[in-house]
C-alpha cells in the first residue's frame, strides 16, 4: 500500500483525489488546501487540513497547485528527505525545494471541474532523481492509469508546448467555429461529427496524411472566397496564417 | 425506392457509392467517372460508365466532383428538367446549369480513402429550389444518415468556413504537435487521450467554458517560456497569434 498526501484543491488535485479515493491499494492519508473548499465526496473531512505544519507521514507528497506557487509551497513543507513531486507540465523538477527528494507526477489531460473524465485513460509522465523514487512513482501511477511514461524535464516541457497546440489552441478553433455558426444561425452541432472524426482519424493516419481541405489542395479560389466572407479581422488573420502554414509545411 | 446516379470518383463519390450500395431502399442505377478508376466492391462493373451521353434515367443525379468542375459537368449533362445536385460545401447551388432542377447534397465530413467512417453519423446538408425536390433529397439522405439539415447556400458557405477551422486547421495543429514530439523524441501517442478528450469535452461544455491552458489563465510567464523554447519561426507565429486570440476573444 502506497500512502499519499495531496497538496492543493484545483482541478488536477481534485481529479487525483478522486482517482486515489476510489483505489483500494492506495492510502490517501491527507489532503491540504490553503482555504476551505469543495472536495470529492469520497474524501472524509477528517483527512483535510489547512495547516502545512499538520501534515502527516506519507510515501509521496503530491503538490498540485498553480505553477507559480510550487516553489513556495515546497519550501514551506515542515520535513526533509521525503519524496515530494509536482504535477506541472511546464515546470522543471528542480523548482521543488531540494531539502526533499524531487520528482514529477504529471497527468497529461485537460481537466475541468464540470466534465468527468475516465482517469484510467490519462497518461501520467513521471520523473525522479533516482531509480527507487522513479519506481515508487511508477507503481503509484500504474495503480490509477493504463499508461505511465518516464520523461525528462526537457521532454516534458516540449510535450507541454505540443499539448497547448493540440488541445488549448484546438479548443480555441472550436470556439471560432462556434462563433461563425452563431453569427449565421447554423446549429454548431452539425460540426460535431466532423470534430470527432478529425480527432479519431489520427489514430489511423499521421496528421500529414490526414490533412484535407482547401489549403491542402491549394485551392486558391475557395481560400479567397473564404477570406472575402470572413468579416472578423482576428478570424481572418488566423485563417491566413494557418492556410499559409498548411501550404508551406502541411 | 429512390433511383440515383453518382457522377464522380473521388473520396466523397466513393463514400456515397458505398452508403447507397449497402442500402436496400436506394437504387444506385449508375456511376459515371471520367476515366477508369477503383470503386467499392459492391458496385457491379455494368453500372459504371465513362460517357456522359450514356447516362440513364434516375430520380436524382449527384455530381460529386471537384468544386471547379461542377459547372462544366452540369452543363454537359445530356438531359433537362431533372433533379441535379452537387456535394460541395463552398459552391452555391446556382453554379449548377439551370437547364435542370438545382439542389445540394453536402455530407459534412472529412473523407480520406484510407480511413473508414460510420457514414450514418455524417450530417447531410440539403438545399433545393422547391419543396418537392427538398423532400426527395430529405428522403434520400434520411435513408443513409441520422441527421439531415436544410441549409441555405449562404449558411452552407459559413458552415464550410467553420469546418475549415474545426477540422482542417485543427488537424494542422495536430501535425505541429507531432512535429514537436518527433523533434524531442517523445511519443506522440502520449497526446492522443488529450486530443480525444478535447474533442469530447465540447459535447458537454461550450468551447468558451472548455478553454484551459496558459493563455486562458493569462499565465504570461509560461507563455514567455514556451516562446523562448520554440525555435521554428512558423510555430512561434502561430503560438503568438492563437495565444493573443484566446486572451482577447477566448
């Protein structure tokens, strides 16, 4: 049985708490949050503390707070030589105070409080300063998800940038599509099978091979007509840049 | 029983042929292609013609050729006063020669020959010049797909632009994500659950509410670090423009 303390109360913390609560081979011994907040039902109130000096003994301490608070929280921990990890995609492992053993436990997913996810399908990227800690993180992650990857801080940083492109930016393009539909009074739901298929397709074809559309065909007539129809300057600029990028690098 | 002739041999034509072949309440009487090519197994050779003057009688003629060939093909048809439709997202209905009854039968999906799709989930957008033709197209479409939408040429044009954003451009962002992974020797498959969840999420939340990431949080420190790490000028430009767009309009 691996014992865990989760520090934080945001989206990532809550999804981890839920996954750990429901797992009989993990002992979620405590959760710290700065202030009172909502936690998943499965967490009994007696396990919640708002005082770092009350933290109890555990095999791993997972700091799931915003990127800019990680260093400070890790330096305030009232113990040494324990395994302390953060959950950030973009922060190097070394941002953690080195009075404890540093590590990373990064679940690569887009978490929103309003949307349930199948946590077992979330890949977890781990990193540690020694083989024993890495093994412990691997054991812990394997209990809650199907795929665990050992990834260096540098690789993780690139992965996080790639994730911004394939998730945050992609969602913003969905938003623009939605805006265009609202403007023309067309139901956005017409586009949902297309959105789903576009995401599914790359499980079978590389993104290069999966590319379709006017830019790929270099169909300049359609591209020009689209640019003439788009009134919003911001949308027009994005259309131009991405079309050019597909033509040059697609 | 509705009788149909399909004119064309590209991706859209082939997916329609397959859907019609397999449907017992549609009579696919003939397929025209300019030159010899491959067609789905279910189509018997005797139904294929390479000569427009050999076209047989049918309730609907579906022109599924590239956008810039639609007008010419429709003008070469050796008959009048029949229902002739095209399958294009971006072309107005009126591009069809008006010696026949014009219409549109636009399956909104990304089609690649190498990837099978569940055709029944593809929305079909229809348009016609009169109620009777619209009803016929609605009947035909309803036999092969679950959702049929009556959409004007102007709405269809906007829908097609929205589709470019949520599919063609999205796929290009997947390609950039893949490029970043290849460069840093990280398996792209780590990102696939994230890609899937990002697409799934908007079935539950509006794209605005689903937005996450450094731009949404206005986390300028992470944004700057990302921009410093991205060496490719084209990727950098796209990162900047989409980040700014999320900050201003996200």
